[in-house]
């Protein structure tokens, strides 16, 4: 979200993007006349939601921030929004007055998060902050997603790996995903949802600004205003050491952590992906042992506490 964006402008842009994406056929209305775009006209959406065209126009143009819950709910139904999209719409329509831009502060792993990751065996585990900064990873998580980076990279809070930045700007990460365009669209949609939840997060604004300048692909996806939560799914990877992998993932949200989540990737038992993961784990375990690196988790400093 650009630094100059306001809650009302974000609301209008999101409404317009969802209206443009909903065809008359999906909305169940008859199409008439020449249409410049495939989506709904303003008057068609207003009719579906039961509001006046003038009032809806003011909402979309960012001239009103006092829409009632019933009107926002009616718009969500008319636009056929998913639950995550509906939650995003309400966040944009109800900006919290107490929110002010905050100076970026380094995130630290939430209490118990590293211990939870330590309990994961035989699978890749990565602890992410709400901006997709890597706060910690286990050896297999490191080997799978960022073996070209130092194992202790998450310990440097000023230069931590960020999965979104890596996906768009790091050639290793681009080559890792067999369906890169789908992964990119999903990651940007997830980041857009987080931006709606935390408009005061200056570090998030700076990340979006950086990527919008450095990547035309990111800028194009961000402009679509698509939002989507990524809690589970399948990643289709091509790892430079072990080839193609199909891995299921689950994002475990850490309670009272302000958006941190532990993402665990697993392969189906007895599958070729499971066999390949085992080879990767054994190979990197031997490499770390020969280098004298501790095979435990990165992110916990025995002297300074977590995340320092």
C-alpha cells in the first residue's frame, strides 16, 4: 500500500477491483448495451446491494467512510466475496481511529514458537513474521527454500530473508517454483490482506514500495487488489539438488504473536517427494556437521534471548 494511500481510497479501489472482476452472468443479471469492461456497472452493483447509485459512487470514490455494517455486508454479498475478502472489506470500511504509523521494530519469535518448531521432525518448518520475514527455520526448511543463504541469516534482524522479496528479486527463489506466477499471485494477495489489517505498519509500507519499484510483476499484482489467506495448500517445487517436489503445507498461527505463523511442509508417505526430502535432509545434515554448524534451530541466541 503506497504511503499516501488513505483508508477511503483503499476501500474505493478494492470495491472497484471486485466489481470489475464480477461478470453479469456470475451475478445473475441480464447484460444489456455495449460494455466497455466485462465486470458490473456501478448501477448494477448498487441495485444488487440495495443502495442508491449516488451513495455507492461516493463510497467507490472515497467520499464516504460512514457506511453501516448492513450496507458493507450487502455489498459483500452482492460481490460474492469469500470470507477473507469480506473481512478485508470490513477492515477498509472501519479504519481504527487510534492507528498511527509506527517506526519499524524488529520482530522476535513469539514465546514457545521455537520450541514448537523444534518438535517438528521429518518436515520443513519455517517461522514467519506477518510481513513474511523469516524469523527462524529448521535445517530442512533452510535447505529446501534457501540453501544458498547462510543458515544463521534469520538472526540478523536488519537483513533477514523475506519470502516475498526473495520470490520477486532472488533468482534462486524464482526458479524454485514450477508455477511461479501462481505462487506470486497468492503471496501478493496474502500480503494485501495483511496490509488491510495493519495499515499503520511502516515497515510493511516500505516493503510494498520497494517491491513496486523493483518489480513490475509485483506492482501489477498489487494493483489488482486481490486478497486471499494462505493457510493450507500444495507447493510444486523444482529444487536444484533433488528435482521436482509436491509438498502440502499448513500454516499454524501462533497465538498472541501479532501475525506470526509456523509453516510446515510435508510430503505424502512413500511418495517420490518424501524420498527426495529424506535425501535432502540427510545431505544437509552431513554438510552442517562437517562445517561445525549446530543442527538445531536458528533464531534462539543462548546468551541474548530469542531473535537477537
